């Protein structure tokens, strides 16, 4: 028998109340007869608004007062932003579940007025997160379209709408916030005293990639806590628990704990799933000063070889010596200049010349980080990236753009896409395989066309071990190789060589 009435407690902020209602809504769907009473509390972190979070040594400043009410059985369920929950919470209560996770990424808003000052030498961002400060200064200079500048940061406190208001009414250039918080504010905008359209009209947005900008462990996830003796609530929470999200956060917290870091450390950890594959990224500086950086599949699956191989058996080892590709650029400046309020996907760094004048309201997305950096160097503002993990069906940016928006992909003239209209930027006029392939056993393919050119030259290599990235090349190769155990995926050619080839 379940209790007919339960009390759910959260912080007083609009975002915290929205998250509590999200949990309550899921419970009501599964237990229609239940009655829910929502309660709020001001946490110690909310009371001490003048304290810089970067200097706070105490864990759980936003959650401990709420957890205390669960410990003394004053309330039944506590709802937190899981990133705020300490690695080891209380002894008598526990996080038993979570809802389907929101977007774990960070988002940067930069004033449009700042973007017009391309010779600006300092970009000042508002953030109190040691992780965002450390990784931002390290990563952002190559992602923003400015020349020879440095990133500076200034602390900021308050709930999400307060921070965004402070940003818009200040002289600072940008602010970094959790995208999941922004998404929830957009979806439940009636709960927030903030004009989102004013923000979008005055600032450009950039979603920071998890591969190079991992976020706080648990970011985007909602933690549902109850007393360890409250069996009724434990069963109800289990019923609505999203197991994938729960395991991701446990994994992230475990890794942070491994490096001796709490939630106020200079370490980001992100675990996420793309196309049914789990990826893991962590980056930052440990409390003892060690610089860490990792991005790969969560469990690497090097099925193509049990031991590393000699470079003489690998193709290509030196790319320029192995494959020669000639491309002829297709002039499309006039078409691109006419596009407005469109989503434009850049498949390679050479698909967009420096001279093309794109409308500032277009959304630019890159296939990978190298393409992003090249475009930023040319002066283009990039909104996000697929991080070389394959073209996405859903870019998860519906809170930032109109419902109906034209989508285009800049690629070669024979490219195909199920979700975007192709605008040809080049055609491949010649592919030459410049090495003998008969003595090669392991291959990495960057496109179906290079694969076909190699097969035409040496058909017997189909029996070898084949690898590629996470995009469309994999689907193509999979359709051509009978023994699927001989196909594997890597992040890049460099990653494949690093994993597979002897030094």
C-alpha cells in the first residue's frame, strides 16, 4: 500500500520548484490517487549570497538543509539539482532515483555588441564555477571568433533568471550557465520572471561540446532523495527512475571522487550516450595540481587486434603519402548569402570560404571540433558541434530556435542527408591510392569514396580489419564487410593510430 499523501521539498527558486513539479507530475502519472504537497526552504547557500562559490569549502551548501528535513522525517521526498548533491550525502537518506536527464552541456551567451568588436583584447565572462573558469580559459580562446585575446572571469551569484538579468544589465561580455536549466526555464517560462526573447535578441548563444568542455558531474539530472526507511517512497521513486541517467551520474561522481574532487573543484566529468554508444569525457586540474584530460568511448572495444601492430601493416599511416584527393570548389556564395534564420551544417573546414557574408541570425553547426576552430579563425560564430560522433537526428536546440527552420548541409555534391538539404560546396574529381595495399592488414577510412577507390585497387583487403569514425562512413562500410567483428570505430585517424599502432 502506498501513502495517499506525500510532501515534496525543494529550494525556493523557480527552477527548483519546476524540478519538484516535474517529479510530482511523474509520480501522479504512475500513482493517480496520490496527493502531493509542495514545500520549499531557503538553503544556506541561498542565504549567504555574498560568498564566492569558488572559495566555499563546505559540501552541499544548496542541499544539506533540505536533506536534513528528510533525515528527521519532516518531509517525504527531496528534489535537488544532482550536480549540487555531495558525493557522500547523509547517512539516513539517499538518492534513489532521477528523471530522464536534461541536456548535460553548458551554454555560453555572448552579447551581440561584443561580437562586433573583433579586435577586443579581453572577453570577460560571468561564472563562479572553478571548473568553468579553468576549462573556459583553456578551451574558449580557440572557439570564439576573436584575434589574440584572453578570457577573464568575474564571479556571479543568484538563481538563473537573476544571473541572466545581471549579465544583460552589466558591462560584462558573456555568461556560462547549464543548458538544462535554460531549457527548463524556456519550457516553463510562466514560472520565471524573465524575458527570454530579450536575451536571444541581445546575445548570441554557443553550446559547449562535452568532449572538450565536460560539465559538473550530475549536471542536467534531477536527484530524488528519501529516507532509507521510507519503503513506500523508495518503491515509488524506483517506479519513475530513469536507470540510464542514474548510472551516468553515479559514474561521473565516482570519477570525480577518484581524483579527490568535490563539486567546487576545477574538474568536469561528463558521461553521455550517442547512437547507443556511451562516451566519457573528463578534464581539469586535480586538487594536487595534476592536469587531466580524457575523451573516448566509455569502454573501448578494440576488436580489430589483441596487440598493437607495426606501422607497415596500417593504412593510412602517413596520410599525405597514402591518399591523394583532388577537390574542385563549387561557387555557392550567392546562395549562402541569401539564407536567413536557417540551420547550416558544416561538414568540413573548407566548405565555407572566409569571404562569404552569412546573415547573423543563421545557426552554424560543425561536424567536428577541428572544423569549429577553423571556422572561428575565419571569423564565424559557431553555435555547436556534432563532435565527430556522427550527424545527429535531433540537435536538441528547440529551446533556442523557431519550431520551423530550414536546415542545410554544406558538403560535396554527391552527399546525402535524411534531415537536411544539401548545398554542394565541392566535388571530388580524383582519388588516388598511393601505396600498395596487399601487405596491409588494418585500415582506417575517412569516406566511402576513399574506401571504394582502395577496394577497386586491391579487392582482397575486404578480408582485413577496418575502422572509421562514428558517422555515415561506418554505415557504408558495414554494408560492404561481411564479418562485422572486423569493423570498429574511433574518434579520428589519430585516435586509431594511437590505440592500434606501435610507437
